[in-house]
C-alpha cells in the first residue's frame, strides 16, 4: 500500500465513502437473462468487489423499451429487476465495495428489430453508413425518456445501489442530442448548444430530483467525440461546467468517443495500437475547467490503465479523483488487492487485445477474456480452484498458451504436472510477439504471466523434450493433455505457386524484399497484427483481400483505428481480388472477384498468404491406438486451429477438469 499512496486513500462522493481510488467502469457483459440482471452478474461483480476495487459501476441499464436491442442487455424499468439488483448490491457491499448503476438510453444504434420498432434518436442520422436512419423523437417520446431515466434511477436506489451514473458518453442518446454532428433539429431540442444540451440537463434534473440525497449522482461524458463536426474538449469543458452549475453533480467520469461507424469507435476501448496515455489530457482538461468554474467535483479518468502503478501516476498530483480500469478488471478481478499485498505479478495482465471482451460484445455474446478464461464463469470456476480428490500424474505436451494454461490449472488443483516442449522455449505461436515487439507486443505479457504461474504452481518443465508414444508410455501418466498447436500453412494459388507463411516471413524479416503482398483470407487479429508489423518495417505493403474486408474478424472497437494506421503506413488494399498465380518476384496474376477479370500484376516481389494451420494431431491418433485406456485431452490448435483465445480457454477448462 505504501507504494501507492495516492491510490490507497479513501474518497467521499456524495454521501458515499470509497475505500480507495480505483473503480470498475460500466462495461456491458451480455450476462443479462431476459433483459434482467443474472446470477452470472452477481458472481462476476462479487469477485471484483472481493478483489479490492472501491467502486463498481454496473453496465448500461436500459431505461426504456426503445433502448433494449437484445435479450442479454439489462433493463431497470421492470419491477422484477429490483430484487435482482438488490442481491448484487448486497454482494458487492458485503465485500467492502460500492455499487453504482449506469442509466442509459442507447438511441440510434440499437437493433430496433428486437423490440419491433425503429431506433430512436435526435434526428434521422444513422450511426453508420450501413445502418437505417433512426426515428427522430417526438416531444412526447422525449418526455417519456426523461421520465424513464427518473423511474429507473428510483428503482436502482430502491434496490440499494449507492449511486447513479447518467451516461451522456460514447455516442448514446443524450450525446446524440448534444452533438452537432447528429442533432439536426430546429425545435427546442436542437440548434443552439443550449437546446442540444436540454435533454441531458432534463434527465440529470429528473434523476437528481428522484434520488435526492439518498445516493450519489454523477455523469459520464465523452470529452472528445473524435468525429468530424462533433464535440471537442473545449465544448465539453463548457458543457460539463454548465451541467454542474445547474444540478448538484457528485462526480464526472470522463471518457471519449462516439458510437459512430468510423475511427472514433475504436478509441472508446483503445487497444494496444494506441499509446497508453493517449487520452489522459481529456480528464485533466475537464478537471481544470471545473476548477476554473469554482466547482470541486471529483473527476474520474479511464482508458488503458493496465496497472495500479499507472493509476498511481495519474492520481499523484491530486487533479484526478479516481481511475477507472474496466478491461484490467475483466482480466484480473483481484487487481487492487494484489497491489495492496505487493503481489501484482500474480495478477493476469490485460493485453489491450479487444479479442474476448470487445470482440464478444460486438457479436452480442457473453463477454470473456483472452487472458482470463474465468471471466464470466466465477461461480462455476472458484478461485483458487477446488483441490483434486485424488492426486494424479499429468503430462502436458506442448508449451504454447494452451499447454501452459492446462498445466497451471492442473497443478493448482494439486496434481503432479510435467510439461514437455520440443523447443527450447515456451510460448508456441505467441512467442513471435516476444521476438518482435512491434507484432502485437502486449500479447507477450501473457507469456510472462504464464511462465511465472507455472513456476508458482510447481509444474516440472522439460524443454527440448520431444514426445512420442514410447516416451509417453514410459512416463506412465494418469492423463495426457495434448497442446501441440498447428503447423503454419500458406495458401497454394489455383493457377500455380504458393505464398509464404507468416512464420517464414517473421523468421527472416531481413530476407523480405521491399515490396510485399499479404493475401488476407483469414481476417484474424493475428494476420492484422502481421500486416501492421510488416508495414511498420517500412516496406511497401499490398493487402489483397478476397473477402472484400482485410481483418474481417477484427471487431469495430479495433478495426477502424487499425485501418487508419495501415493507411498512415502507406499500405494499399486490393479488395475483392485474389492471387490466381505466383511465378516469382514481380510476376503475379490477380483475379478480380467481382468481374472475373484476370490481370498480370508486378507490384510486389513476395507474397505472404496465411492459411489455417494444420493441427499437429498425429500423436493423438497414435496414442489412442497404442494406449486406448489413456485419459487423453486435446486443447487449442491441435484440436482445431483458431486463436489464442480459444486455446487458453480450452487449456484452462481441461486443467480444471482433471
Ligand atoms: C466489453 C466492454 C463493454 C463496455 N460497456 C460499456 C457500457 O455499458 N457503458 C459504458 O459507459 N462504457 C462501456 N465500456 C467502456 C468502458 O467503461 C471503458 O471506458 C473502456 O473499456 C476503456 O477503459 P479500460 O481501458 O479500462 O477498459 C465497455 C467496455 C468494454 C471492454
Ligand atoms: S480480452 Fe484482451 S483486452 Fe479484453 S480484458 Fe481480456 S486481455 Fe484485456
């Protein structure tokens, strides 16, 4: 605790005392059931409260049917929600933390088909070029939404929550009214800043009115929309000061971005492509505007704080009252407690990869975490894991992320675990990120953590140890986990020739020519990272995208910024084209997949064409034939080639099940 004096100081917000300066900001989990909070929410938030965070802000709670969008999103207007919120509040408070609820109307970007109605907004301006224009709200609908904010806030206070966060951030409805880039109205709710601000102000007044002094009331704002014609920091400095002058506000939680199908959306949950301090000026700017206006309102900072040390640096000069760490808490529920106990290295790191959290959110799936497969399964998978009823000898074959994870979990249950890795180093496919820090370098933090966890769990490591049936039989294990990964592969082109694998390129980057093409069919984070790494070496990169969209699996919370970085690095994209044949440097034939036209192309001198890897599963077949009684489990790419996210999950699940 002495290392972090600014973090471990209590804070009073409204009538609420918080034990330290770290909060878990609202993050939609998709754990809702029939639009109500679930037991999964309860276990999830209890774990983070027990993990030491002072404040948890429950994910966006829909105030109205027109903001539902999907079954997994939570509403606060049904009375049935109250007892469910009450149980979560009690669980969080019993662990010494406080629970606030974020009240939200999402406006134009919900899927209206869920409630069989159009999405609502200020004006008929869609959130992306591909979305239908929303319905411009009538006066009566606006009044309904104001009332709904008040009703939901009252329900949450009745449920025993300690505070309400009214969100006018991230491009949701109140920001849609506020933003000159969206609001085209000419009535009392549009036009001047005064008018655009009216809906937020009325909702804030209503919430404060119903809550009174029974709970804290604060705002979440986007201090910069990063949108052409949108709100900027000077606008928001003025607007926040104005709101705080009109209504008693207990805190201002400063984020940024708009929910718009362009670069801005990739800033909200900025991934590892952004500098860690890229947005620090925004909360500082809002705090200074509030100070200048003579108001002492606590300001929260968020985004890409990965460690308590980073939070301490932000808090040190006293301008910022609290630091929000959303993804860092998805990855490590006990982040704060471990820091207090001086055991931070034991905490799983957030990699700012956006694969499990934002990635699953974007697919309307229950969120998970690449680095922490337990996220969202806290009740099923207790921590520490249940000791095994019987100590077994477990042999894990393969020292990539899946094998390491399986070994760690099995050893933590009390088994005697040995891990064999044919190479002299651990890491499997992720080891490339360690060798090339510009290649999604933060992924390597996971390997560091896994190595440390292997040692703490007492796993016996045998590097340089090849596995075959005879060796496995001689070792005499009770169970074997096969996590041998997949052999890298490259596409063979229909008219002849074959591309290089990414791994061949990464192994000998100096041998690559100046002009390189990457044919991206897989669209994975791994290929996207490779393309960016390649462009970052200064080479002239052509991305050939037969699907039409390079990096098509990279979700919108990362893809727009990635595309922008590629553009800045001068990479060229050939969409809906495919390599027909490759005859050597400068001699490619491309097919235009929309017209069928085939043309010669001399724009590049090497082609990298990643294909799905080939599972290294032959040993599994041999073991099944030779040792039919053996308890044999396959994890990760050797079961089916996918990404580190699936590999680590499967390793973890198997390790816990043995
Ligand atoms: C999966 C996920 C869901 C989110 N849902 C919400 C939300 O419901 N309301 C909100 O205001 N912010 C939401 N956010 C944004 C976070 O509160 C936070 O601002 C953002 O993740 C950056 O902080 P971090 O770097 O600590 O994760 C979400 C973030 C994630 C990763
Ligand atoms: S999925 Fe990646 S970004 Fe999201 S919390 Fe886990 S490690 Fe962090």
